[in-house]
């Protein structure tokens, strides 16, 4: 298998395993399962009861355990005893335990050789093979393979192949384990289990208003399956004769199906029953075809740098895996690959993840925004609770739009998410569907009303101030006139005014929208944009003194109190604004901001570095940009540091895509231009970079070299293109080659004025 | 009974009962028990399991229940599952249930007449009598009486008298109920119960490293006591013949005794066993004598205003009740009369409560400060945890000096407590024992070191700033250079320098103490002292719009976020500083501060109004001062508003005393003067006010009228006195009369310059 399409492991490491479970998560947008072992590990109980204190979200503490199961259905949430609601870690359905002569197969305790595990990014198939030198003699070759069907939404398909170097017997158990806690809490108010025929088992868990029904089927040519059930586990067990060098094959198919509590659960309703005529190969084939379609519009090819190639494909794989299928859900902060952040939705979706979908799978992009429109009532209720008008989106939302963040500093003060959503709606409407502004009109106006009630006028009414705000940089507790927030709100209000005019709403309010938009200050001191009014009053962070171990976050080495009273930044804030509003600022201002804030920025948030990558490119700091690219794109691949242990940094996947397309390829977004525009700055390490883009409904294929850019129009109509100032028009199917200017150093840009 | 010495109730009200339980708390400095009913109420389970979220301390939510038991031993703390440690609500030992013909005595469900309950403040005896018209006919007169012995530390003594208008039988049960939760949590890891002889029962509960042994004895002339035990309750029951008009008497005596887990609990070790020869009357007599001694040095007599008289005596009663007996404990925020604030210790002790003891019971005052010296190691550990040198006292301390506050905004940022302690030490050393500075020298130097590591220098080193601080006003989240904190820290550092010089510590550090003390800014704008650097940037609180119901706290009507971004104050902050450092500020500055801050102050904290009372007196705003006195002194007496439901506002008791003595009597503290000085401003509603004061070891008796002040020297030596500028010297036993000047209106003070 091509290593540019595959995540591979050639050894089993208990230390690294949990990170690989996160990284190897499979899914189809609906059902997601972490890359755990079919046979599991001993000494890894998944039912440990614990409760995390709702302290700092940044520094959540998880029990140190080698393997952590994770089976999630997008949007299937239950109660958390302290923290309102959280995603539910469902019963583990992948279990296939193997016993030989009383010895249980176990990667830690058995003698294992020729270990190999790989996740095929092209179709999301996870396979593992190894040789098991059993205690009693026979050498057994084991091959696991599994995928979550991309054509049958709740279904996971598994195959196990076994062979031996001598005749022997082997026992296989396959079933469902419902003794699973979510963040240390048992979400299941009831667990019901029963046999469902000769080769099927059934389990139903009750969670708040719903149940999840799980039907598992075991398929084998030989063997007699016998039902077992104890505690909260059930399944089927059978003994198989293994004839020397003759492989036996066992399949397991499982379906998870949400059932309303009122409804009876008829097994006949399960789709699994309809698939009996399809072989494993049939199912795999249709599954792979579906993945081919997903990749067709979204792959990025990089020549001459297999590391970057694999990294960008890994990011895209997870973005494709989490692509939302159904109404009423979004993409959670850990990409449905872990329990961290409780499966809730953040601004990450709109700002970091959305652009990938806008320019590759626009219909999926809309689903993410529809989620916000659907939860507008929750946002209105949230505004009301805080004593404001209009609609204010929660910092951490559940599927109902309720605030779920237990840390008031974020929930109360990190209000930019509301404006971020409007920014994203504007982006989508410009890129894909201008009529979407009408669909979102109530949201746009209601959020505008919220801002009107949230501002404080200065004494002479010369400025409208947002006081007591936390910006993206969560290491500044509350401040006045956070530049990022104010700029976002300005956009929000301008759009509120625009939409109000179209819908003929009251003039007084329109005037207010416009006036406040105009009077929101962006604090500055000469050319330096200030993160907030009081930024300069904060103390120096003294990193040399307090941040001794740079391999660990700054926040893990100092008290929160120090974070809050010093100039240290968790993540880009002013630079973030400059990335999202590039035309508002001169290069000189950007340079000034970089020079001032970069030394203060800890990048303790995974959302930080990527943004610095863009700014470095804008400032033509190629080496810095490349260094950042390496770190950002490799984040979850860093198995040794356990980066993906609690899930995928899905926002970082989106940022990796943006850094490739908006950064290196220099593509301008629809917010900046109506004409497909590239201003490429290809890394010298790459020979070429190619990808497809959906530009306002038209698809183009782009291949970039260091001096030329080839663009092919894949659509039926004409399309205008601008590459570093050279404009052209491509007819349907036409390909054109553009020369582009060499890099310009930042020094040469100093004459640019505002 | 004189109503100026007694809290009386003439009816039973379920609505008001919980507040009266708090207000009627009895205690002897060691053991404290809320004023609950001996027979209890039905439908009031005390074992409800719940867990409060560690959200805003200000707005704690308690289950709405008619009666809440509370049995506390000072400093006997156990674990809370989320919040580190808390005081333990011990088993209820007062139980005396009465049954007639199957009918249980119950204040809510039975027909009760001639109800009367009173707490005798002079000796802390709580008595209740009423007539019970039983369902089956007999009219039974019931008289309960009880006190917590002031001469036998763990012992509570009860008496029950019963009589009937016709011959009948009655059953009485008396025992121990260990099915009690503390803040909804079961602190007892083990409950052991047994019979302990014919008329005694024993119970032992295990809490962390200790056990509490409880021995109860029932004494009666007739009746046979039978042991019962079920669940976590045990006791003795007996049936008594009630002959018409012949009263029977039942006594119950209980001892609570702390037992190390290693130790066996020998019942013979219980003091209770030694009291068998003493009658109820004997015990009451020695108890009352002890209380007489307590009152002798601390009573305040007010002529012509029984309301104020009862109010000040109620405050003094609770201060005397909570007077610390043993090493290693202090006085918790609710005066051991409820579970709120988890029985932890705050700055309330040093700033609000301590002065009462300094000037009436100086040895008890020292115990409170000794507690801080004893927990210096905890404070050092706390500084270290935050990354600082020296010692930093916790915002909410347990008996080990550990931070127990689960709300980081207070724990991390409300740092003034450390300097408050040093202020109190200085106060005590000047008033009572100058050598105490030596005893506290390590504390004084270590706290100074903490401040050196906590400050941030301005760029040119012209100011040493304390950034990210919460002052006494908890509605300002964090701010720079909180005036109150900076002023306190200045005192702390000056004393650190002074002590360092005496002990010959290193010169560089002394220089730093002095330099930082000098360079801590008190922010100001002309004559207006600013609460903090940024105070003027906050928004207007718009009380008219958002604080519609002034009978409830502002905080209960708006979100915390609004509190944090507006100018609203929870309590006095700049005015608090002006009260504690009166000579630092001119009347003009004080007036300016009052005019500016008073309209912004919500007094949501019970610590606020009293301070405004002093300032109003300083500014000769007599009516305002009187209005404040009424509110402050009546706070816990306000049964209708349930003020004392969760315990006594013991800091407010201390403030009431201060407002009387430092306010109306105008006594200057030892921090201000070495000569006993009064500058009286007696309310026109009073004819006279008299009290004893311990001035530097000498006792004087003071009686104030509107124009003259009589002072009698009760000590053996001479004492100098100054009354409104008139100086005199009193020999031993000498009494003198001073005329003092009429009030001067604030307008007349305008010429005073700084």
C-alpha cells in the first residue's frame, strides 16, 4: 500500500496506543469508532467511575489508561451530572476475543510477531495482522479488518482471518459490551440484552429521552455460535477447528440504530437484516466507491514531500469522516474521536472547519450553518438568560443550542462565537449560495440585536464599547474592546443592517446597527493594533523564568492567575483578526503585530500556530511558515506525544487544509474577491501541489509549481481566474498556464500605505 | 424575662423556622447546635443527598426545607467530594420525641396553644413551652429547656417537663440521629451504635482521620428506658404515667468527644460520667456564672432604645458564643450556626470580628491570630503552588491553612486576606501585647516576601503594581492596583521591613520591602480615590433598569457577567480602606469617595453597610448612619427575611459592635493612638450608651451621654484619656466626666486640607 495514502504501524506500543486509537478513528459522518483493538487489552477497564471537576477546560485530566474505547453517534448526547449534557460513549461493538488453549490473545501479554496495522485513508479501512506464538505451541496468523460503511449509515463491518501452522482449536467470542462510562459517568439508565437468533445478539441502552439499539451478527462457515450474557456484556462464542495452513474467516456486522423511547424496537427494522445477500467484498466495494467520490473533490497532491502528503491526507480523511450527514448536528471539537470537550460544538466549526467544506463539499458546509439556524431558539434563550435582547450563541453548545460550558469565564465572556457564525454565513453565502442570507435572516438580525444590547456607550457617545470580553486568546480573562471581537461584531452588525434593509425592518434599528458598527473601536497605538484597551497594562510573562519546559504548555507550568495578569497569549488574537480580515490592515501593521505578539504567544491552543503560518506567509517569512506547517500538519500524527489520545484536533485539520490552500496556494476566499484568485507561495520543499476547488458552483483543478500555475476548468461554463495579478478566462474544460511573480520580501513591502 | 436580654417568639411559623434555628444557635466556643426542635418536624428529612455546584459563592442554593439541623464542633472538618474540606454536620443529639396515644408531637400537625420560645442571651439557655391539645383529649403542657454547658466543653444539657390536665400515659424517645448530611453529602464513612447501659446510648461516627464519639444519657424519676436502634438512629424510649397536674421531669445529657482513629473509645473517658452527682440546677448555675463573666467585660447598655439594646446584645451573644477555646481553630463565616461557606475561615475574622475580642477579651483575640501563625506552613505551600515566594494565606482556609475555595476568581485573585492578617497582627500588638510582633515575625516576613514576588514593576520602575487583583468588592473581577489591597500591602511591607530590621535580616530584602511599600500606587483622579486603575472604564450599572426588586440582591437579578463589567459594587472597597486607614485621607476625599461610590454600591454583601455607617458618621450624616445602624444591627434578627437561615452573619455581629464602639462612641483604635480616645457621636434616639473597654490591659468603664462622657478607671494604674480633644488622666478607680463638642457638619470641615 502506498504510504502516502496510509497510516502505518509496525509495532505495538502500549504507551502510544491511546493516541493511535484517536488517530485511527473510523467513521461515516454518523457513526464513529476509535481505533481500539478488537480483542481489547487486559487491565483496561472501561467502566471506571470518576468525575472531573469543572476547572480549566484547557487542562482536563483523564485517567491514564492504555486504551480508551469510543463509539459515538453524531449528536447523540446524554446528561452529565454536573455539566449539563455531553456526547454518549456508546457500548463497544467491535469485540472479537480469541482464545487458544486457555490463553487469551492480548497484545501486551502474548508473544506477537510481524505486527502491522494500517489505516487506509483512501477508504477508511483499518487492518491489522500479526503472528501469535501461542504458549502451547501453534503459531497462529491473525488478520483483522474493519470499516464503518459509508453506504449504510449505522453499520460497521468486520472480518477476522485465522490460520495456524498446525492443526488446533481456537475459540472466538464476539459481542457487545455496554459496561462503558462517558467521562467517568454511566450515561445508561437501563441496559437491556437478549439473544436475537442463532447468530445475532441484541443490546439496547436507554439514555434520557432515547434508546440506542445495537444488533450484532456473526458470520462464519464453520462453528456453532453459543449465546452468552453476563453483567452488561453479551455475545456469541464458538470453537473453530484450525487445520494447518487453512484460513478460516469470521465476519461480524453490527448496526446501531436510534430508537425513540415510545417506539418499540423491531429487529426487522434494522437495515442489517437486508444485507444478508451482500458479501464482505460487496460491502467493501460500494463503501470504497463512496469514499472515492469523497476524495475526488477534496484530495490535495503534493509532489516530492511524502511527509506533507500523508499529513494533509490525514487531515482531509478526518474532515471527510466527520462530514455531517444529518440535520441537527455539527462537528464537535474532537471530531467524534474522543470524549474530551464532551462532544460539544465550538466556534472551531465556523472558523476553522467550514472553509474546507465550502470549497470542496458545499452542501455539507450548509449543514453546519443550518445547525446554527436550527438552534436559534437556544441562542435567544441564552441571550435572555444573560439579560440581553436577540440571540447569543453558547460558547459550548449542545444539539439544542444550550450553553454547556461549566467554566463561566468562557461561557459568560467569550462572546465572539455569535459574530463568528455570522461571518461564516456571509462566507458561505458569497461562496455558494447568496440566497442563504435570506434563510439566515432571522439569525443575522437577532444576533445584531444582541450586540446592540451588549454594548456600552462612552460618555459622549463617540464609541460603542464591548466591555468585559474574552477574545480568542483565553489567557486574557476579560478586557475591554477586544479587537478581534469588535471587528467580528462590526461585520455582524453591518450584515444585520443590510438584511434589515432588504426585509424592510424598522429604520431606527437599522440606524443603530450601522451606528454601532461604525463606532466599535479597534484599539491601536500608532501602527500597533492592541488586542484590547488594557493590553499594555499587563505584566511581562517572563517566559525564561517560568516556562522552563517548552515541550509542555505554558499553562501547565504556571497558575491560571499568572496567565490572566500577564501579556502571555494562548493563541493568535490580533493576528487571527488580520487573517480573517486581511484587507483591513497594511503589511506594516501586520508586521508590527507579529513582532509584538509573536514573542508573547504560547500556542497552548492548537488553534494558534496555523494562523501564524498564514501571517508568516503574508510577511514572506518562508522558513517560519514552513516550520509552522510542519508542526500544524503533523499535530495528530505525533503519536509519541499522545496528541490524538483524546480525539482528533479537527479544527487543526481544517486549519491544515486552509494553510495549504489559502496559505501556500494563496487562494483568496469569496469574502475577499468574486474572481477565483491565487497568489501562490509554494514551499521550496515541494515540487508541485494540486487540488480541486469548487468556486461558486464551478469546479476547477489547480496544479501549482514554483513558477507556473496550471488551472483547468472542470465545469460547463466560463470562469475568470487571477493568478498573482495575471487574469484570464477559462472556457469549459479549458486548461491554462499562468506565470507568477517571485516572492517579495517583507522589506520590499514597506512602502505600502494604508 | 427582660426582653432586652431575650429573643422571644410567641408563635410557631414553619416559614420562619429555619431562620430562627440559625438565630437561636447555642454554643460554648467548642460545641454549637442550631436552635432546632427537640421533637423535630415530619417531612423534614436531614439525609437528602445532593451536591451543590461550585458556582457563585454569593448565590448558594440550599434545598428549601423547614428545619435544618446543625451540630458543629469548631474545626472538626471532613472531606467534601468536590470542594476539598468542609465542616461536618454531626449527628443530631437533641432528639426528644413525645407520643400520646399514637399521636406524635409536631408543631405543624398538632393543635398547639400558648406557644412561647425564648433564647436567654445572658446565659444562652433556650426554652420553649406550649400546650398540646391531643387528638384523644388530654391537654398536655410541655416545657423544654436546654443549654450547652460553658463549663464542660462537649456537653449539652436538656430538660423536659410534662404535665397533663387529666391522667394519661405518654411515651418519650430520646436518642441520637446520625443520618445527617453536610451540604447534601454524607461525611460519615462509618456509623457505629450501641446501648451503653440502662439509660445511655452511644454512637460513633468516623470522618477522615478521626471519630466523634457521642454519649447520651436519659434521666427520669419514673419510667423504664428501652433501647432502640434502626438505620443510623438509636436511643431510649419509655412510657410515663402522667397524673393530672403532676409534672414529670426528664433530663437528657449528651457529650460529644473527638477520638483519634487509633485510640479506643472508652466510655469511662467521657466527662459525662463524672457529672452524675450534679443536678440540672447545679449545672445551670455554674454555666450561668461562666456566662456572667463573659458578659461582664463585653456588655453594651443602651438607654431608651430597646430595639438597639436587644440587637447589640444579640450580636455580642453570638460573639461570646463563638469565642475560641482551643488552639488550631478560628471562627467561621457563619459562626458555627450553619453549613453555608462550608465552615471555612475568611478575612472576616481579622477585620470584622477581631476588634471585639481585642477590646473585651484580648486572650481570645490572640487565639484567632495564633491560628494564622499555626497555619503558616499552609500559606507557604499556597504561595509555592501559585509560583510565588513566601506565604500567601488562602481565601477560604481550613484548619490546615489549605485553600478550599472552589471558585478560582476568589481563590486566585482576592489576595488581600494575606495583608489583612498582618494588619490584624499589628492591631493586636499595639492594643494588647507588643511582643506579639516577635511571635508573628516569620509570618510578617514571609508574607512580605510573597508581596515582593507578586508585584510587577512599571517600565521605568517608578511604580510597583499589583495586577490582576480582586479587592473586597467581588463584583469587580480582576483589576490593577486595587486601592484597598495596595494600601494593606503597603502596611504589610512596612511591617516586614520593620521586623526584618529588628531580627537583623538581610539588608537587600529590607530595602525591597521599603521600596515596594513606597511605590505601590493608590490610584486617584484629583480628590477621587479610584478603586482600581480601570474603574472608570466600567459601564454604568443602570440599577433603575436592572434592579427592579430592591428587596433582593442585585446579583440575583442580573448575570454575573453584568456585575463584572459594570461599576456596581458588592461592598465598600475604597470606603473600607478609608475606614481602616482613617488618617490617610481628608474628609474631603472621604466625602468625594462616598458621593462617587455610594450610588454604585449594592450592599449585596453583609460586610458592606456597616462600613458605610462609619463613613456616614465621619461625614456627620447622622440620619444615614442611623438608618445603616438599624439595618446592620438587625440583620440576623430579621426572621421574616430568613437572614439567619444558613447561620449567623458573625462578621456583621463584629461590625455591629464596631459601629457602636468605634462609630457612635467614637473610640479610636490602638492603630491610631496610644491614648484611649473617644470622639462620640451618640444617636439622638439614645439617652446613653455604656460599656467596658480593655485598653492595653487596663479596664475602663465608659458611659456616654449626648454632652458628657463618664469614664471610670477599673484598673490599678493610671490611664490617660482623650474625649473629643479634652485630655485627662484617671487614677486607679477614679471616675471623670468629660464635656464634648457638639457635632460638626461636614460642610464645616471643607477647609481641612490634606
